[in-house]
C-alpha cells in the first residue's frame, strides 16, 4: 500500500460483449460499458490509515482482513442486447460476487471492495447494521464508514464518468443504446432497517 501515499485517483472505461445461450438454445449478445475508479474521495486516506493500524498491531491479522480496504469502485451498464436498446437492469452490489439482498435501486451494477458481515454476504453501511452483530460475527465499527466512503467516492465518480460516456455515445447517429442507465428513483439505495448508503 506504500504506493498510495503519492497516488492520485485513476480511472478506466471499457466496453465488453457478453454472449450467452439459454436452456432453449436462444443466443443473446449484451454489450456492457464498465467504468472504474481507484483512490477517489476519502478512500485513499482511509485505506492508508487502516494499513497503518494493521502494521502497528501486535496481533496476527488474517490476510482477508489485512486487504479488506482496497479503494476500488466500478459500475457496469448494459447498453445493448443483440444490437438493440437493452432492457433495464435491476442494479446490485458486488464484491467479486453478488451480495445478499443488495439491490441498489440503480439501473447499473456497482462493484467495490466492501466490508461484509462475516455471518452473511451483506455489505455494512448503517450504524445499526454495524452494531447488530453478535460475538465473533460483529464487524469492526469502521466498516460502515469505509463502505459509505467507497460508494460516495470511487463508485460515485465511476458512475459520473459512465454517464458522461453514455451521453457522448448517444450523440452518435448510429447509437443503438438506451438511456436506461440513468438514475430515476429518489429512493436509491434506501433499504430501511437493513441499512444502505441512503439509510439514516
């Protein structure tokens, strides 16, 4: 993590095609636009602070915990299906794999190295969620702060860049993409008592 000390946020965007065949032999080809960001907002400083605490700790730290604060966030929007405007996506949170009950309310999928409750694969955001665990399943109190910073920093910046790229693509007369990747729901990420970035 030493390279983060003189690190400025990095961004990446790319398009990818995903081909699939369903049980009935119907072929589908989806085009996705992916936007990623590293070290945006407070995530860089929080990651360095966490690594400093790990280095100063006299206890053995499990590698999974030691590398649990990586300031990377990304979003993926489905642009077309079979060269036609794609149907809307019901956005979910991912930390390599989909997270339990993690519907974002966004029309894009969001990925980040979120801290999860050890008893479930659910990202921790609210104070209530942070302190709802018991015994060994209780996550560290800084987990919610990290996840919130990741959403507000890396993920939000990646989403902004993605929308700018989509706007440019929509200006092309040959564009086949839809505008379904824009947020339209003011209840985004509000998940009530289960906790989410929009939860109180």
